[in-house]
C-alpha cells in the first residue's frame, strides 16, 4: 500500500472509537501528497475556519493544483512567511527559492489530529488526548509510508506535534532514517518567532535550508 491508497482508507468508520470526534460528524482533512516526497510537515489540527477553503480547493480536478492552493492558504505558506521574516538578511534569494520549491512541490503536509476542530464548540474543541489517539491510529502508518517512499526529514510545528514525535522516535526504527526539525507553530499569535536572535529557531531553520538547497 502506498500513501495515496492509505489516505483513501482514512475515513470516519475506521477511526478509533475512543476518540471523541469519531462519534461526531466532523470531516477528516486529507491533503493530497506530491508525487515525490522529500519531507513531511506535521502541524497540530485543521481549524474549522479553514474548512470552507479546504472544500473549495479539494473540488479542483487536479490534485497538484489543490495541494498548492491548500499550502498557500494555510500552514506551509504561513511557515514560509515566518521563516522569511525571521531570517531577514540572513537568507539569500536562492535559498529562499529552494525552500519554496521543496516545500510546495516535494513535501507532504499532514496533521497530528485529522478532524477539523472548533475552539468555540466543546464537542469539537481540540484536546491533546484525542490527538494522541488519532496520531497513533493514522500518523504512525503515514510516517512509515513516506519514509519508505524516500522522505528525508520530518518538520514538526508546535509543542503537541513535537511531543508525539519524540515518543515515536524512541519506538520506531524508521526514525533513524530521517532528520527531525522542530519549529514553533507559525500562527500569528505565536510570539516565539518575534525573537530573531532565538538560537534554537535559527539552528532548525538553517538545517531545513541546507536540506532544501541540496535537493532543489
């Protein structure tokens, strides 16, 4: 089974029953993967505010077009903006172009928690317990498949995704085949990106740039 086939099996009927949202009529976000996968981005959860655009983009006949629309509208595009603003004069145009080329053309974007969440509704609000259950059900196999298909790095965004990946690294043998890059979530509410002298962010961004430069 390849990643494309696996995503088709990612339906509510196959969700773990002990996740609250498996009992709710909440849609699963499945972002089309690129044909060639060099890396994977893992963010926390798809917000309900993005649902209408998601449905609009997924109505496109071409999956490649749909994926680029989704990336530009949400986390991958926002992450590129954050990196550009954070790096400033420390990144040249050639490296910035490499980043965009790799992220938009050769990176698969997925979520720790697959269902759309709504912070204004108690029934569908994000909860770490549900995210862990969901990731154990779906994300473990996704990672195995993308690594098998040639992924060389995992880019985790935010504390929840990073905590889960750290546990996965201790258990999964395939984790030795990929580099894990940890960056703050690119949300505008996240002030960590505002400190342009943050050494941890700078180190991780430069690692991502080095990979993209070599592979673009």
